[in-house]
């Protein structure tokens, strides 16, 4: 993904769960359905499952304003005990 940006938010996790990175921003709601050229990929969605997923929000020239970032656990696929 694009990691060279003036403002970047990255999410990485270590199982096959489907987590979704969201941003409420001056651009609108950025997420897997509305990537707006800012969210690079929607990892572990559908049939592709990896234990090393990463999602990035890359704002090349970020607009002034409030940025709210959150993560939604869309689908839990694995559980760890202990």
C-alpha cells in the first residue's frame, strides 16, 4: 500500500479476522465501500485470508479539519486461548 503520505494511518493485526479501518474526515466517511483513493485495501474480506494483514489510509495533502479513526471487527474467524 501507499505508505508515503503527509498523513498515514496503518492497521495491522495477526490473525484471519476481518477488521475494517474507518475514517470520518473532511473527505467524508472512508472505509471498504468508499475508499476514495485513500484506503489502499480491505484485507481478509471475502475469500482472501492472511495472518499478516495490513490496511493503510494515506492522505497525500490532508485537508484541515477533524479526523476520527476507528476499527470495526467485521468478522471474527479465530480465537486464542490464554
